[in-house]
C-alpha cells in the first residue's frame, strides 16, 4: 500500500470515530467476536423423582407403624399394589389381638372382599369349625383359646387368581410387621401360598404337620380349608395337625 492510500484509510478511520492506535497488526473483529451467549439463568427444571421402590416404601411404612391400627392405616395408604384398585375393601385382620395363635391365609375371596374380614366365606366357615373342634375360635377372648387371622394379601386378586411374586414382595414387610405387633406364640400357615411367602417353600403335602419356624416363631403349615373342601379325605391330616397344635399350646 502506498503512502497516500494509507493516509486516506487512516483519515477514514478517524472519520468513523477511531481515536487511538492500539496495535501494529490489524485485528479482524468479526473473527474474534464470541458468539452471543444467553445470560445464564438458574435451571429450575425439577429433578426427575427417584424411581419409587415399592418394596422399600412398604418397609418404611410398615416399620413406622407402632400399633395394629397404625399398620392398617399404613397399608391403606400404600399405593403401589394395583390389587387395591379392583378390591372393594382392605381385608386386614379378624379375631382377637393378643391371641397365642395367628393364622395366615393367602388372600381374600369374594365374601371377604365384600365384608372386609378374612375367612368369612365357605373356607372360612370350615376354618371356624376346625378350630372349634379344639375349643378355639376367633371370637374367644382368652389368649389360649383365641385366634388372630390375616392373609398374605389384603386385597382380593381379580378372579381369585394366585398372588404374583411382586405382590407378595410388596406385602411381606406389612405381614412381617403384622406378626411383630400381634406377637403370637405360634403361626399357622394355611396352604401353599402362605408357605411360599413366609418359608420360601411350596409343597404343602410335605410341609403340613411339620413344625418349622417363620419370622422367628414356631410355625405349623396346614392344608388350606379351601383344599379340604375339595378333598375331604385330607381332613384326617388336618385333624392330626389341630391336635398337634393343641398339644403344643398345652406345653406352654
Ligand atoms: N382364603 C384365604 O386364604 N383367605 C381368606 O381370607 C379367604 C379364603
């Protein structure tokens, strides 16, 4: 560039408002300009909620309950088990709290769902008759003669289908706390599903009549009364189991 051109360019820059020479080398301002950045604003998007763990939530609710009434309220506030949507009533328990014997069945059927009490249909009537034969019953006030009755599932499964493993897993913390709070001396597990849930074993024909332990308590598996209605010949074994229970209670 010749002297005259350089001078003309300088004049032009002065005309544009340049007042100072700040460097020997030209700076391409278009290249050095950073892209416009949006001002930083705090991110107010809520954190996605931690994925709910239905079993952990059941455990927390159940462990916080310090009475049977509180446990029933905790169970009725529990939203993760879809069975509740199809059920008319929560079936929590029946009989005498403080009984030495706690009976645990499978799940409510139609009659239980309607009345909100366990074992009130045909199987329940047989259960009452069986225990009456050894002078025990859900309405008896004496702890030695009384029964406290519940189920693994507190809501009726649709069409009385079998409980699913996920449903049992969700309800197990409640059943465990139920047993702790009712504090019976002996548990009776009625049928395969109660055995599966609390002993981790099925095969009631082999299990029945053999004392074992569940949740730290002496436990006797028995044929479910609904099975006895279909297989009356098995009442013989059920009678032997009732006598074994009576004997154990008399031992102290
Ligand atoms: N069968 C059960 O296991 N429980 C009930 O409450 C009724 C029928």
